[in-house]
């Protein structure tokens, strides 16, 4: 049924700031970690141009470059980093079983899940083309670049309302594009947005096209009731329609919320299955920052180290 089965002490699935930090700590603790990088090696930061809020980079750093630094650091201490995607797991017994690319099965004494989350996008061509050139899914990460400028944000929930408010502190004007005739956000967040003179909410509005050849210059929007279109001059376009945690293959075994975020024991990275730990954006829907992901990656490695020590695995 399965080909050669390899037994590893510590398996890390995913390779963003959480996965790499877990690898650095695990390797230094002589846990001989094996990491599979997943679909997007380096995670969401590989599609982020400038990272200016990660401590220790006073001049800022390009997202992909920072991920290469973290990767090199993990490798320096002996992490075995491999290309491949975890396609199924069996957490019903011990050791845990993880299948890579539907063909190779590994047995692991401890598993650290750092598969992250993927931003949901509108799915229009101009959005993909201008991603990183004015199009962003993280206002907290990128809002700073649009100080004093006009921007638009798409979304209707608490995150969109929160990010619109955040952007209003930096930007000249924020257009909030809401598809329906009302927001989904909590009443207090709606009030905050509607009372803010710098935010203009456009209800019943969908994005037709993001304008600009090499950078965002505007957006063409369409009123879904009247079918009228209009063009708005902006320099930044933020998408805040939610994130999808990359947790589907784990959900049969691990506790998760309605959105699919994995649940961990408060104050730890422990899941409901002994020896399986979760860190980074696959379990954090609140902060979603590189620095907090790295912090939980450290927690996962330390939790895994204690777990293996208690098992007597050397």
C-alpha cells in the first residue's frame, strides 16, 4: 500500500516564519527535524515585497529574502528541508503517519503543523497581476506605504472594518467596498467606520477591475443594483474578505473552529492529539503577523522537545 516508510523524530509541515523558527529550535535541541515546505515554500511572506515591521531589520527586508535567511538559519543547525506537500495524515496511533505527495509515508514521533493560511482573493486578473504593486491582503503589513494617499478596501466583516479604521489613521481617504446593502461587522465596528470622516462606505458595490499597468492607479466599481460603473483614483487596494487556514487534511483528527483554524490548548501549541503541535496562522486568526507566527513556532518546538523527552525518545 505504501512504499518505503521513514521514521523521523520531529516532522515539521510548512515553511513560513512559524515552521522555520520551529526548525531552528528543534534542530538546536538535537531533534533532527525534517521539514516539508508545502505548496508555497516560505509561506505568505514570499508574496510580500517589503517587510518593515519585523524586529532586527531597521531598513526593512524583502519578504522572500527574509524567508531565505530563515531557511539558511534552519539548515545551518541541521534541519533536513525537503520539497513536498503533506497530502494526508493518520493521527489515530503512535507514531503519527504523514503521507507526502500521495506516495511517501513517514512515521513521526512528534509533528509540528505550520501550514499557515491563505488569503481569500476576489479572483480577477488585475488583482493577481498587481499583487505586491499596490494590491495587498494585509493592511497592517502594508498600510504604512500609503501614508497620505487614497486607498480602497474590500470586505464587510470585522477584519475589513478594523483594517479600514487602521488605514484611516495613515491614509488621506479610504473607500470601503461592501458587496451587500449592509456590513457583517459587529455593531461597534460598523459605527466606528460609519462615523469616521475619512472612510467612505460604498454599499451594493463590487470590484469590476483594478486599474493600472504596473502599479495601482484606480479601481472601477459597479453598483449591483443600478449596474452603473464608476472609476475611483486610488494607489492602494486592500482585500479583506477573509483567510482560509490550510488545515483540511488534519480536520478529521484535530479540533478546529467553524473556519477550520486548529485549536490549541491556551498558552501552548498543543492540539488535542498527543505529540501533534500547531503554530502560526493555521491556528492564529487574531494576530496573523510574521513575528507572532515565529513566536508560536518557538513554542511548538519547545513543547515537542518536552514531549519527546517525556517519551524517552533520544
